[in-house]
């Protein structure tokens, strides 16, 4: 039985013009860099009815997203993604947890036909997943690809993490992979585990529900 680690995620969206002010405030408040900045990439999967999208849109108390994630170049020069990870991200009420499964390398490139990408991914998933997880993937389709630049910070007591995501890009996958649009808004996210209480963060913007998957479907539809 998997022991899920539940955590809270609080998100704030700011404009690109507010980035320097927000970052200065974060550093002045004593947050320190935790990891070097890096590019995060995702391939999102959903069924033809877009159930994951509608769960977010309708405000369901339990939501699940499925994505393939990797770090570094979105489209490497040699066309090979190394160390991708399949993630099932589940949100229940205001708490989140992730189940991660390492994958084998995947070929990917701009102009790659969707049929070729689907065959590569789903043939591999069928090999590496158990019967229960394969059942989850049975009716899934590739929806789109996105990337963004992430910065990592941690608070003084090392129990709350903060990330800044910016320079978001979205890519169509049908009929071939191609760049579609860029988004200039910036997402600041606080992450801390169940059992902790953290309210000592003030920024001049509203706490909101923000889903990059939902945003991608809205932008690309």
C-alpha cells in the first residue's frame, strides 16, 4: 500500500511586470534558493471527454491529472528525452499528492506526428504499468505539451517551499507538434505538508485556483 504524502498548494498569479518586485520581496523576507533554475516540460493526457479538465472547471472536490514530465530542453538536439516521469497528480479538497513512475527514454521533436508520439508513449506505458494503472490509461489521449521556467526557494525554517513559474509556452500536438502560444503571466506557488499551518506570506495579489492544464486546454481549443 502506497503511503501518500499530502501537501497544500497555494497559488498566486502576477503579471510579468510584477516579477522583480515579487522576487525582491521573497528574498527580503528571508527565502533562499533551494535548487538552480530549470525548465519543466509536460505532456498532458486526458480522455476524449476531457474529464480532468472538467473536474477542474467544475470545482470538483477530487481531481486527477495525468502527465509525463521531464527537465531541461523541451526538444533536445538528439531528439531523446531522458528520465521522463509519469505522474498521477490527485487533489482531494485542498490537499494534493503525486504518484510517480519512472519511464524509459522518449523520442520527441518539433514536427513529430501525433501518431508517432502516441505509439512511442502508449506502447511503453503498456509495458511498464501494472494492470490497475493500465486501466487508467486505456482511454487517454495526448492533449498538448507545455514548458515553463521554474525557480525554487525555501523559507527560513525549511518547512515551506516556494516556486516561481514563468515564460510559459504551449505546443499543439495535432496533427504534428508545433509551437502555439506563449503566456506572460507568472505563477507563485507555496507548498507545505499536511499537519503544518502556514499563513505568513503576503503579496499584493489574490490567492487563486490555477491549473496549467486547464489553461492549456482553454488556449489551444
